[in-house]
């Protein structure tokens, strides 16, 4: 049994209910008419193949049928997080242990501000 | 954006009164496979509730909730995988996805209900949240009830979803994998389970249920 957390159904579901749909966060060129062939080709055909943390698009095909994102480690196959479309990943190549939460970030900022005041 | 706003929908009665009788999706299966009779030994009883009105509502939760309350006096379940019934237990509404609900009403009510919902939602077109859809899917699916002491054993053989009462309380319904196919599994009361089957899978799933239920002497109520 291998379970994946669906952020829309808000529960763990059996893996066979899901399908992978490739790399996530691929931005379409804002103006396709003026972008270069190379940029358009990159957008259409070229995908990352990282060793380590990878953001992927999945669909809960048998279930709510919503697309969502998974951050997955391509070495260990570990799923680090699942998050809704439009949300930002917490685990990235720059922050493999997870970005500090908003609260921690706010605290760090507050500390920095106080130190600034002291200086 | 007003150019893209839906201004009219093709609304028609999917169940017109004609000489040709409508058939349940399981009609052929009853003839071909038969119906094992219910006996004292039956620890699972299968009952089809054919020809109910099934409507799919799509749109924003707040707009649809207003309309459903106004027309049916029912609250739209906002939590994932929630299922609610009216007092009679005849009408139910189930969360299918963040913008999709399944409404099941007694057969024959669905066309009038759809029109009343459209009337109630008509006002919604003037607000910022304009888009909704109501689709009659009654012809595409059927509802099968399972009752008896061994229903949970039968379900455990068929679906990887956890059907233990702790994980699957009354008032829950999920779309999930079932016997390599998929269906909507719901638990309206303590001892009754409902399966919403697609018409094209109905025969396969019926035969699966008879096979899986054979050891519990499954019976089919006419």
C-alpha cells in the first residue's frame, strides 16, 4: 500500500488513483508571437531531469480529478510534500530541508529589523 | 468578459414520457447473470435503486449553496468527501471535488429540480461569480445498495480504500478504485452502503459483487 496525500480531498489515497503529468511550474511565454523559436521550443519540448528535488504535476484521476503538485526526490523517490495549484513549494533545490515557515521568516525579519535599529 | 458568459443552456427532460420503457443499466445483467434470491443465510443483500434522478452541480460553493438551500432546503456539504441527506433520506447531496457536487433525488423529480435550480441561480449571473453548470447524469449511472452483516468484508475484498468505521463514518462518500474499476462509495446510514456505478461498468461490477459475495450467500432483492 502506497498512499499519496491529495490536497483537495484532504486525505491520503491509494497510489493507483493518481497519475503523474510531468514537470510542474512550466510558465507559458506571455507573448508567443514575439518570443524566440528557442524560447518556444524550450517551453514546448524541453524538461528538467534533476537528480534530487523535482516538482511534478499530478492528477487525482480517480477521485476529485484535480491537478496538484508534488515535490519528489528523484534519488530516494520520497514525496516531500503535495500542494495545490497556485501555491509555492516549501521544499526546493535551494532549500532541500524545507523553507522556513512564514512565521519563522517573520521572526527572522523582526530580529533583523531590531538589529538594524541597534546598529 | 461578458462575451463569454453563458446566457442560455439547452435544458430538456431526459426522461420524456414515451411508449419505450426506460431500462436500468442492470436490466441485461439480471437476464444474463440472474438474481440469486435472498435467503436466511444471506449475509449481504444487494438492491438496485434504479432510475433515480442524478444531477451534477458545478460552480462556486457559495453560489450553489444559496440555490440548493433555497430550492431543496439542504446545505451544500463544504468539507471534502462529505455526504448529506434531507430528513426523508430520499434526497442526498455529496461533495465530489472542490467545485462539484452530486445530487440524487427520487426519479422523475430531477427535471423540475434542475429548472428550479437554474431559476435560483439565474440571479447569480449578475454577480461576479457567474459560471455554473447543472448536468443530468441519471442516464449514465445507477445506484446499488448493499446491506447485511458482511458488507464490510465484501468491500474490503474489492477496494483499497479503508472502510473501517473509524476511517469511513456515516455521512461520508468517496470516489475511489473498486475492483479495478471505479465508482462512488457512500455510507448514508450505519448499516447501509451505496455504490454509484457507471452504466458501462454496471454489468461488470454486478458480476464482481455476486462473485465476491458468493461466500456470504449474497442475495439480490428485486
